[in-house]
């Protein structure tokens, strides 16, 4: 029996940034997709969450995102609903399904937000994909990803 395998572009190294680590610099023009990923129990339709993606990005990577918006004002923003709770493997599968994964690094922030005016808090993924010769998953610190030339 042959076991199904993940496509090569689904297998990637993960880099977890720590406070005090040097920022990773990328070309803001290499960002191809922006997304928010919600757990299935959230009752926010994806079409309502997608417009919030820019706000979430600005909170997680403010220096980079100002540059991304100026370079790519029409950058696609997606809201993905993951089955069950937040799961990075399910997220990578969803990004693959929309064609955002191959040849790209995934920068993945976790944020806590409220969609019901503060009654409950929910953890979500906020992130983006950018072209990269060595695709991986990066779990950054705030402002851990900066535009080229803006490193600390």
C-alpha cells in the first residue's frame, strides 16, 4: 500500500524568533498574499474578516506593513476558516489550496482579538506569504520582519 505524502512545498523548516533576535529583512514587494485564519467556532463570516486583515497586519508587523501597503496597495487579503482549533498544518493546507504556498515563506503571527466587542477573546493566525528561494515558516516577534534596509 502506498501512503499519501505531502507535496514537497508543504514540508518546511520553522524558525521561531525570540525577543532580542535580529529582525529578518525582506523586500516588501515580495509579499504576495495576506491572510487571517480563524478557528471553526468563530461566527464571523470570512468576507467580514478579510477587510480586517490590514488592521491585524499593522498591529503585528507595523514597520513592514506600512511599506507593503505603499508598494502593493491591492495585495490580496484572505480569511481562512480552519477546521477545529488553530492548527498550522491545516493553515498550510489552506494556503496551498489558494495557491499561496509554493516558493514562498509563510510569516505567521498569533493574535488575540475580540469579534464581539470584548465579550470573548479568540486566538487567530495573522500572516502573509512572500517569495523566497528557501521557503519556511517564520514565527516572528512584533516588528521582527522589516523591509530591506530598515534592520535594527
